[in-house]
C-alpha cells in the first residue's frame, strides 16, 4: 500500500485546520534531468528541512526533494507538542543504555527544544509557540510513578520546570473529571506545526537550498557520488540525508525494517470562544494523557479544540474521520457533545519497537534519521542539525543517538499490517482494562 497516495491527493495538502490557517509557499518545480550538489536531502518534513537549512548555513550546496508538498506529512499534521527529553522516560533509558548515555540523551532532548525556539526567533517564524505541556493521568495507579518521575527529574537532572499535580490541581487546570493527577512541564511547549514547517522552508529557500516538490525518489544508488533517482530526474550528490519517516516505504529496506508507519487522527471544533476555551484548558497549555493510544489536545489561536487520538487498525483512513477522534474527545470533554467539527484529518508517523528514534549510517555517505514515535516536533528538528554536523565531519553527537539500539520489527514489510492490527488491538485492550 502506497502511503503517499492512499489517503491523499498528489500535490495537495490535507483538508486540515492547519492547512486552512496557513499560507503555503508557491509550488516548487518537479525535478527533471540531472543535477549535482554537495548534499541531497530526501523528505521535506522537520528532519529534511532542518538538515537542509543547517547545511546551507554552513555553505553547502543542497538539493531538497519532496514527494508531495513541503511539510505534507506528519510535520504538518501533528499535535504540535514540543516535548522535553526523549519519547522514553529517563528511568527506562537508564536501564536501556546506562546512566551516562541516558544523561546525554536527556541533554539532547533539552537541546531539541531550544533548537526549535532558536529557529523560530532567528527566522521570525510565526507559528504561535506557547509554553506548557501537561501530562494527565487517567488512573490513580499511574500517580505514584508520575510523582516519583517528577522528583527524579528535579533531583537527578536538575530540571525544575516540572511539577507534580494532584487531583484538585488538575481539576482546576483541566475542565474534565477524567483525570486524577499528572505533571505540568513549563519547559515544554506547543506550536502550529505546519506554520513551523513552512517557516523552515522559507528559511531554506532564502539560504539557497534548491527545492523540488512532487518529486518522489524511487531509488538511491550507493557510490561516490551517490545517485538519487526520481521518475524524471537524477541527483548526483556527495552525501544523501534521508528524512522521509513514516512515508519512506521500502526505499531503504534497512530503515523500513526498524520503523513502522502508523496513522493517527485529529479533529478541530468550531471556535468555542475564549471563556469556554479557558474553562477546558485554563492555562492554554497542551495536554497528553496516560492512555497507551494517547489522547493529545490543545487550543488553537482562535479557540478551537484540537483533539488527537483514536485507534487505527489499517493504513487506509476510515471513512468517518471526524468520528475517529471525536469519540475519545467526548470521553474527556462530554460538554463538547454539541460542538461542531469543522475539520478532521489523519496522518502517518513512524514508530520504532522501543519508541526511540532510529539514527543510522546506511553507507559512508548516506545518513538516515526517523522513527520519532510521536515525539518528533523537537527531536526531528534536532535530528537535522545532527545530520548536518555529521556530514560536516563531526559525527559524535549523531552517534550518541545512533548508538541507542533499535530492534527490527519481525516479519519484514509483509507483516507490517498484521503487526499493526495486533498491536492496536492489544493497546486498546490495555486502555480498557
């Protein structure tokens, strides 16, 4: 199944709130004929845009190839949360890779947030960045771990921007009776994801990156130079950087065996008004809860509820996209039962077995970073910076990420859909229990 086209029209952004509230760039040309460059970047989401921009800032001649439109994939469709640390909590990382390496990964996670904020400031990107991500617990059995983890970050990682919330505190902050506690992370934040991607794209364009859209890469031929082949053209490049994530397909089987695409869904209500918005989320923060199939939500600039969630048992989007995320939204906010749904959309992201991103060197001059597992706004942006460093000759920080072990999904590409169905059934069952 071709994830680039099965749910979307060629060369068009999805009919999302993000698309409706953005100002996309004029279409860039399709690659035709032969081109040469220092670095060819494949995929124009956060990873590819950040890689191209950081390389262009260093003086490299960069070509950026996108199969659809800039920011078309998960980078332009996600929940907009700029999270702290890694997708995996520090106590689990310490068990996985040891405390010294886990500390490096925490520092990388913190740098990923500052990288986003620095790029927004440097290039004056209008993407409505706001501070605060609240992690909400649905069950009391989660609270002891939540409090212990907050204390661990404060004591062992000197992270003072996070605080534990008891039931009364969270009920004041969130207009829902679903949650019994959680943690408030003021060092994290949220933004308009497509506007951020388009801001990076404009910065790339100004820095001299040569951009081609509707240019799907069909083959990468190893060698010096490497050859990046599309339907109507070919790029010869000293280096290649891959940032296609969940839309990679089988372009690089080694990456595809470690990264599984999954779908998720978001709805946007009608504008609710500022008073109603503050009654639902008092401090205008983003929220993610403790479900295995996570609910994540926040308010838009014009006071719409943007709510993401819902289980996906296949790669084709359901016919009732609005119902997919509306159902979990009403479980949290039954008072929104009469709110009109103005937009509903789905998107494809990449996950790994252990939920840590997959950084790898496929050959001496071909790098890849993907599998951000729902933690990609900041980490994918940092990934581009790290790939630029590695291509420039300083690979130590890229290797900190690459040295985190990620396992292959069993059964290869043919088993992806059955594995996805089994996994989502299992996670759904755990949520219900």
